[in-house]
C-alpha cells in the first residue's frame, strides 16, 4: 500500500512539470543543441573533475546517449572507504516531453570506476602486550549499474542546472585477481 501511495505522490508532483513544456504563445521555440558538453562544478567539492558528453537524437530530442568521465584531483574516501581515482560510463537519457527550458529525464547508466583501498588490520597479542598493525593496499575496479532520474533547467542558452538521482548497485573486484 505504501508503494502505491508513493507512486501516486510522485505522479502528482511531476505532472505540473510535464505541462510546463507546452507553449501557449506564437513565439518561435529556442533551438537546443544536439551535442552538449557539461562540467559538473559540484564535483569539485568531492575533489574531482567531471565532464559529460551528451548527444541528443531524434527530431523531437526524446532520447540521448551520454558519456560521463571523472578524474580525481585529490584524495577523498567514497562511501566504501576507498579512494575513487577515476570513473567512466555510458548511459541513455529518455526525455518524455522532449527538449525545452525545463526537461525531465530518466534512463539507465553503466559505470566503471578505479579505486585504491588502504586496509589496516590490528592485532593485539595479550601475552606480550604488543600491538601489530598490518597495512594492505589494493587497487580495485568497481562496476555500477544505475537508473538515473533527473531534471534539467536551462534559463539561458548554454547554461543549465541539473539535479540527478541515480539508484543502483555496485560490485567490485581486485585487480590482482585478474
């Protein structure tokens, strides 16, 4: 029952946004580019430089292919305690209302991420009272599958605000095992 209520509320919240795409004036519509390159300024806080290339396909612009790339410019642990060094991905964005000043999108994305893990094991010998610390360093590769859901607001040409929520799962493996 909770899931039905949640889906109903999401539908109510999104419906006004979808209506915002309809134009009631006779003004010509603004042309939107078919190839976009984005810089994610918010990732600088996470000590990363992140870019995304997007190619919009179709006459109405209802679908696009995107390729995000990110490189670490400093050390910062991710949610798993790893230091993510880079990631690259490929995804698809589906725009149900096409291109416009405000546009909603959703779609799948696959990412490959390189990470470095420093793991410390502590051992205390109760007989001698000595503590031993063993440090293990590993290079890992994470793969992720995400379902993205987001909004784009483009107040002026070539300047956009984007909010994106990606839900999915991550798996990892050690490079030394390959």
